[in-house]
């Protein structure tokens, strides 16, 4: 696996050449020759060469996939850093909550159960859970206990 990592790192900037090389090898494997109106596979007598070529293509494909994975991860990281740097840090993220999410937030902080919140707001459990999960994401918390601590720290 270290060889594959080494090749991936060195061929990162030559990915197009790697693609061309793989296509060339593929064409070489499926090569045929025509003699006296007879079609024969080029590697008919030399099957070992064909096997080696197939193995080289497989190795080339694995390297190409690793390069793509590396490029994708770099793009993901770049997008994350740009998103975080462009997003203004709000002092109070609860201002981003919708009216309904704010109602759910206040009812949870006041100590109401899911059943009581559902009855008061006339919503289904699935809707309530969606609101709660969105609140957790927006406020960057993971539980009701954290929500209460968050509310107390803002007061």
C-alpha cells in the first residue's frame, strides 16, 4: 500500500497523462491482427504479457481513484474553510431560528415534554423532531440539557 501512496502523491499533477497511459494499455490489450482474412488476438500466443498488461491497468486505475479521492477531499476542505471564513459568527445563533423553531426552543427550555409541545403547537412527533434537530444544528448543541445550559448562559 505504501507503493500505491507514493505513486499517488507523485502522479497527482500528471493525472491526465495517467488516464492516457491507461487508455493506451487498454487498446494494447484488445489489439487484433488481420492475416489472410483471419482475425486473431495479438496476445494469443503470449497470454502472460496480456495478464501483466491487465495488472498494470488495474494498478493504474487504483492510482487514478486515489488521486480523485485526494482531490475530492482537498475540495471538501477548501469549501469548508471558505464557508467557515465567510460565515459571520453570530453572538446569538438563536436569532437564526424560525418562528416555529423559536417556539419549540422556548417550550423545551421551559421544561415541557415532547407530548406537551405537540399538543400545544398542534404538530406531529416527526415534525417536532425535525424542529428539534434543526435547532440542535443551528445552535450547535446535542441535547436538551445543553439547550438549558445554553439558555441560562445567554440570560
